[in-house]
């Protein structure tokens, strides 16, 4: 039975003076919000994307590995179906973006090599391979000689190599820029350009609160005044989703930051290409990866820290993290020491207790009868942790299905309400009242 969640006691006031109107409002402009916004647009709806710093959250740091196979972790097998589904959507997603007039997303189907440094790393990678194979995934051992034939700059001292052909990559920064490009295109007469929004879709402000009326969400109150009125609102602002005002009472979005340091480096001409495959290493028990881009740069990542650096913001880079990444990457590819360090970046991944996203509509149940309904006009899409880039096409497709009234039972386990407990919030719902529509959840009607 879904937990008791209801609309908040006080609907936020709407400011008619600066109201924008769209079919759908998306809060948060990371890869998830942008991908959803584009899918919404492709469905023929008008959309606004609300974010004062679009693309600057976790998506700015991401390496862009599309890696359902090498990202399979112990006890996260449930996520695999979603990761594989999204991986399967990626070729068409990238091709459609190009067809729609976007530039280069950096989507590449180059394979991945898993590399172990020492004997223990080899055992760990072979144990993981057993799990991957049990899930029907293709992970083929190579001899060190075979691996070095493919990648001549790999160290001769590595202990093992495994070929993972299904794990690919995209450049997340380019991806967001491409999505912005296509969102700014409005066919004449299509009616998709939202009056008052930059490029007909962008609202460069923070969302302050959800707006409610008659028990349904009707849009967004903006932080610096004004509103966006929309038939559907999608909460996709990553780590901050849980602190949005006006979330349904009782809805708990337990997001925690998992910080990651990541590096970008330029490969000198005489060393290009440094690699042709993505290399995912295990070096004395610590993971590290090197992702080669077509522009002659590589991305080396990424640490996972649960604690923020003292006194600094979420974007503070750990010196120890940078040291560890360069040290371990050089164990696998010694020429890393000859690269030019361009950028050290850190961001926080939006993680959930079970590492799966919070994705879908928000169900509510009547206290006594247990009858359920979804809160009208509201969806949540956050908590993508390590996989947001990979999962962006699937998240977009799932949201579009929900907008169109289709529910796929495969994704029911991702319900945003799954951590919200079973206790009802006092004073919001008559105990013996059946929920036949979300209108019945209007707290004002209850007190009337
Ligand atoms: C170092 C690192 C490496 C990674 N590598 C990969 C990888 O290789 N592959 C992969 O699939 N994933 C990877 N990830 C994970 C991926 O980056 C995230 O899962 C993904 O970016 C989440 O996207 P998002 O849109 O949900 O969140 P974000 O990108 O964090 O976007 C959230 C947006 O919401 C906005 N926002 C916040 N509050 C408000 C508000 N009140 N109103 C309006 N807007 C608001 C922010 O400004 C931000 O732009 C990596 C992450 C890190 C940190």
C-alpha cells in the first residue's frame, strides 16, 4: 500500500502578474531535466525548464559513461533492467537529437576494457564477471598481450583485461548543450514556444515551491517572483528535490550527496590517441577510469566521498582525491603523467538509500480504505546517483508515458514514495473517505 501523502496544508499563492503558462513545467536543468523536457516537447507539448544554473550540477562533472555492464554492482541487480533499457534507447536518442538539428553530443559506441592492476584486482574483476554473466551480460577475458595490442599505452604490468563491448560513452556537457539547442527550436505554428520564457522554454530562476489548487499541482512558484502555471510539473532538481517547498505532505525524498572528484586532461599530439576504449581499472582495490574523448582530451575519475570538505561548498575538490586518481590512472597507463591537467572538478551525486532513482507519480492512500490515487499534475525524477547520464533517455521515456496516461509496471518499484513510510499526516484526509480522485485530497475541502 502506498504511504499516506497529501497536498500541503497551505496552497502557495500564485502571482498572476508574471505568470508563464505551459503544458509541462520541469524543475531542474541537469541531464535528467533536459532529457525529460525534450521528450515532452517531442510529444507536442509546450514545456518550460526552470533552473538558474542549468547544466551546472552533477551533470557538469559526469564522465558520461553509458555503462550498464561495468556499473553493475553487487546487490544492485534490480537496477540492471532500467540500465539496460536506457542503454538500448541511447542510439536512437542520440540519432534523433542529430536529426532534430543538434550538434555533436560526443556519443560514441567505443567499447570498455576492465583492467586489473594486481592479483587481488584480477580476482575481484573475475568475481564481478561471474555476477555480470549470471545476468546475461557479455564480459570477455583478453590476454594482456591482446589488450596491449588494442591499447598500446596500457602498462605491461597489468594483471588482467576484460572486454566489455556494450559500455559506451557520451559527453554530458555537450549533451546538455545539444538538448538546449533543440529545445530552442520551435516549428512555426506548433505553439510550443512559451511566451515570456527565454528561447521559448528556459526560465533562468530557481523554483521556490509547488503551486496547488483543488488538490492538484498546478505549477511552480519562482524564487524571485512570478509563477509558471502548468498542467503537469516534474520535480527533477537532483539533490535539492527534497527541499522544494510545497511537496506533498508526508512525501520523503531521502537524497544524500555522494561527492565525486574528476579530472580533465589534454593529451599531447605525440601521444594521441592515448586510448581508443574507455579503461575502467581496479588498482589495489580502488576503482579508477579513463575515458578518451574525440577532441584529444581524457576524463579521469572518479572518487566517491560521502563527507563534504570542511568549510567548502559542494564543488570543492579534494587534494587527496586528485592525487589518488592520477596515481592509479598512471598504474594502468603510465603516459598519464605526460598529460596536461586542464581541470579538477567536484560535484555531488544525488543518491538514495537503495541507489535507485525516485521516478514516477506520487501515490497516496486513504487512511482506512487503502484506496489509492496519484497526486494529479505531479511527477518526480531524481536520485540518479552514478547513472544519470545513462538513464536520461529512460527517465524521459517513462515521464512521457506517464504524461500520456501509460504506466509500465516494470518501473513501479522506482516510486518516489517508497521511502515515505505508512503514517498519515494529521488533518489532511478524512479517515473513512475513499479516494476516487485526487480532488478528494484537497485539504481545504477537508476542513470546509
Ligand atoms: C564525478 C561524477 C562522475 C559521474 N559519471 C557518470 C557517468 O559516467 N555516467 C553516468 O551515467 N552518470 C555519472 N554521474 C552521475 C550523473 O552525473 C548524475 O546522476 C546526473 O548528473 C544527475 O542528473 P540530474 O539532472 O538529476 O541532476 P543535476 O545534474 O545535479 O541537475 C540538477 C539541477 O537542478 C538545479 N536546481 C536545484 N535546485 C533547483 C531549484 N530549486 N529550482 C530550479 N533548479 C534547481 C541545479 O541548478 C541543477 O542544474 C557522475 C557524477 C559525478 C559527480
